[in-house]
C-alpha cells in the first residue's frame, strides 16, 4: 500500500519511544495533527482555546479550523512560552482548552498547566511541532497533554519529507483521530463519520523511520553546538533553559535586549553579510496577522518580537563554522 500501509504503522509504533509509549497516529502534516487533535478531543464551534501569539500561524489556524476561537496569551520573557499566570487570567466560562507551544524546542511549563487544567476543568493540548526529544523533569514533550501534535516538515529536527503525528493517551481520542484522518473510517468502505483525507503515505513514513534512528544523535549535537554558543557569544541574551529541562534547540534564538526592530533588522543584514544565515521566528505575532487581527494586550510578545534573531545551531555545523557564527555575531552586536 502506498497510503497508510505497513510503513505508517511501523512509524507510529517506533515514534512512541519518544513520547512515553503513548498512542501515535500519523497524518500528512503537523497542521493536520493539530486540527484533527482538536476535533478528536471534542473541541467545537464557539469554544475558546488559549494559545500563544508568538508562534507560527498554524497554532491558531488549527483552532479556527476546528470552529473554535483562539484567545492569545502572553509569554514568559525567558522561555518564550505561554505565561501560566496570564493564561489563568484569560479563562472564561467559554474556555475549553489551553495549548502551549514548546517554542524553539524549549518545553513549556507543563506541570503548571496540568495544575491549571485540573483546577478549571480544561483540556491541555501540546503544540510540540518544534520539540522532538525535549523534556521536563524526565517527561518527554508529547507525554503531557491529552493530545500532542508533532510536525515532520523538512525544517524540523526530524522529517518525513512532510507529515505530522497526533499523540494521546486516550483510546477514544486515538480512535476518533484514526477515523478523521481516513475519510471517517478505519475499515475500507465502512465510513463511520464525516472525515478528511489526511493520511500519511508509506513513502513519507519510510523516511521518518530512518530519521528516528538518527534524531537522538542529531539532538545531542544540537545541544553541544548550543553549549558552545552559550559560552562564547557576548552582548546578547542566549536561550534560557529552565531547570529540569532538556532543550531540543529547533532554533537557537538570541535576544538583543532593548533594541528597536530597525536595529534588530540592521543586525540581521550585517550578520548575513558576514556569511552567517539568520532569521526571525516570528516577525509578526499571530494576533496582528490580517487573518486574526484582534485587540490583545501582550506587552512581552510585542517587546520580544522586536529583539529576537535565530542563528545556526543545526547538527551539521563544523567547529570552524561555529567559530564564524560567534565571531560575526559578536562583531555585529558590538556595533549595534
């Protein structure tokens, strides 16, 4: 079978080792994983789901595609992740769920979010698209919420060419996810509900299975590269790692504290001129995109979006290249 055959089944079974043995359902993209996860868990029209605005648009798109309303929370200035205190202030009778994003590969404050969820009767989701092999207190990203979603897009720490994974510890959510991804059925021509064509192909799963054998070593190298950058960069705020956390460094994101967006953009121009690739993830918070344009008071988000730059941390970097990154960034920052 080309679509959803034995390679997909094996990929699901093998990926479970990274999420505490939870049930895994492979789909055709990370966005599909987010979308179907909401539907499978019963999120419906009019429900409110609290998410960060400092993320990729798919975080909020998936809420809206499920018919629900994304409510944007502010973030912690150290971790770039949802601030639990601000999240709790946003809870209303319409709030049904909270979905932290493990941005850049730093797992969110999931132990606190579990407590908030239990206190208010809310479902906790995880957008773990950037957090393969990240953990908090020994518990892996993807092993916290009722539903977690991973991406295997080509830029992620591991890829299947394109694809995603729904992760859950709930048998009913698993079954519903399997129905939704496959036109509403798990048995051919026995469609039980209205569903989607969100299947993963065996070709993509086969790529993912090979990546599974490599991602641990790649992640360790990312952490070594990050340690080198931590030790040698000057004049910037390097990525914070919460005690008990294993960062997966999907991105290595520095802050130029107190600069204007124009100064930050000039720094990017100069860093690139020095032969070092860099970018901003994400230059426009979701709540200010035309698709979600809304009034939210998110002062930390608005400040950080002007200050962040992501620089190379990928596992293929040589020592010479790391030295170049440090030399160029330090020189540029000293002149900003």
